[in-house]
């Protein structure tokens, strides 16, 4: 079956930075997404896979504008230490809204990047913002999407069953 709109695609991948340093790989569990502009993966990846079959392999580079965007220094916040729980460590994440955003704007995940005696530095950029990314992709499965998947606008896993795409800390993963 060819990859086209409203097919569910399973892809194994290796993600590296522009210097070839491995960032993440799918391992035995492929990335599964609903093909056809549903925001399941980056548009450049969909474009490269469109019309392909199981077994297709490719390598492509995504510039920051095609991936997680440019690094935005406006998304750095300095907050009072007292606003945060103990213990507080670099790398912890919190949900919040940008300073200049209104309450209806999207919330961001802020990562603690520094903790001083009375201040905390938070970064609302995605950890891969500003980076060119290299993907090695291999299509491992293609199937027709269920009506429910099309209605929900996302794949429910390789088998069609609903899945939750979070890591053990509850943070969204790269998919």
C-alpha cells in the first residue's frame, strides 16, 4: 500500500544534529502517524514519504524553520525561587504562558536551566529549537486509517488502538 492521505504510517528513525551526533532513535518501537497534514510529523517528512511503500528508506535534513523553529530569547523567564516547589533541579519542567501572551495563548513547557539562591531561570524553547536536524527514516508499515483516527486527526498506534504519546515524566516526546 502506498503512503497517501488518511493512511497510518509506521517509521523507524534515527535523529541526529547537523554534525551527525545521535539525539534519538526509535529502536524497536516505530513512530506512528496519520499521513495527510494532521500535524503528526513534520511536513518535510510527510513530503518525503508521500507515495512511498513499506521498505522505503531516506535521509533528509530539516532546517530549524522546518522543525522546532529558531531559538527565541524572548522565551527566557527569570522567576522568584519561592514560586517553585522543593526540591528544584535543572531540567525540571513546568507549564506556563509567555510573558507578553494573553491568557488564551498556547501554554509552553518551560525547562529550568539555572537555579540561584533566590531566582530561577526558565527556557520556553523546545530543546531542539534553533538546530538543523538529520533524519534517517525507514517505512515499516502502511495501513488505511480508521474512521475514528481520521475524526480524531491522529493515529491510534500501529494496531489502530488508542495510545498516549508521553515519556515516563509525562512530557511530550519528539513525535
